[in-house]
C-alpha cells in the first residue's frame, strides 16, 4: 500500500509540475501577442489568437494584470504593463550596441543592396564592429576588428566631425596623415573643411580614399548627451553617380543612424563597449 501511495504522490507532483509549466507557457504566449501592430488586445482577441476559451484567457490576463505585466486600458482590453516594458529594456540594455543595431543594419543592407558597416573610433583609427557584406565586396579583406585610419574613411570622419575641435586635434596628433590611395585627404586644412561640410549636410563621403573603386557614405550615431559614439556606412564597389550617392543612399544611411541613436538615447547607453 505504501508503494501505491508513493506512486500516486509522484504522479500528482508530475502533473502539478506539468500544469505549472503549461501555465507559464500560456502566460508568456499572451505577452508575446503584443507588438507594434497590436498594442492593445481584448480578451476575445487573446482567446482567438491563443486558442484558449474566453474565460481562461481572462483569468490569465487578470493574473498578469495583478503582477504588473499587463494594464487594463478599457474593460477587458489590455496592453503591456510597466513590468513587461522594464523587462524588455533590461534585456536590450544588457546587449552590446552592434547587437542591438543589427536589425537596423540588416534593413539598410536589404534596402540598398550594398555592404553595410558599423565602426567605433579608437584613438586615430576606426574599428569595424559590424560588417554585412554584399557580393561586390567579398574580396575586400576587412573584418569585424579590422582597423583603418579615421581621417581616410567616411566612418571615421562622420565621428570626427561631431567631436570638439581640440579632441579632433588630439586624435590626429602631430604626425603626417597617411595617404592610403592618391585620393586620400592628407592636408589638415582640407580635412577640417571636409569636417565642416559633414556637419552641414549630416553625412560623410569617401571617394576611393581607402580602396580604388570603392566609395562610401556614413552618418554618426550619438549617445544621450549628443556625443558621437559610432558611425554607420554603406560601401559601394560599383560605378555610381554622385547624385545617387547623395540623394538615394545618403538619406537611408542617415535615417538608419538616427534610428540607432534613438535606441541608444532611450536606453541611455554612453558607450558602444561594455
């Protein structure tokens, strides 16, 4: 008899455990229904989307409401609560900037068909922290972690243009600026004028200054105190008219950089590195 009681007890425990896991799964499935297209949902909506009956869906919503993961906007109509929002922000803020920016960079890559990069400024160099290639640039041996002189790249100049003048001078130092190709700007006065132009138009251009045949356009990413902490660019390895570069690609790069900046500002990220 003792053996039978024990066995019965274990069965009940397993059943309770199973029910508990199922309840957690159902509660999370309700929270996952909310998105930009569905900011609020009624009990009927939730029942229809999850396959639960209305009474069960309502009970789950009431539990999530009491715990702070849902808010009731109207009778039996809900939206994510403060706890759900805080949890999402905590998840995002624990990730590095390149990871968080990746969906925006991927969209830019899809919309332009060009190679997309993100870089940080490190001393007098830019360091590539994200690189989404197209077929044209597969042969160009740059990888995440690659470094290039900031003065010669659109990425570097997009960041330098928004730093204080004295900091730019410190970054560049007293050394001669390296000419990577015959088109690289190495005259300091010309470089400073170019940084002025970047601030005026909001983006940086590069015309075969790093690799012959490759052009780029970049825009800065700012933190919550308007300091540039990164830059996003597209690199083009095909013949391209200046008009397309300035009027088609540049606005998309600027828009992407602004979207990443908005994310950075919302999460109060001060640096791209943790």
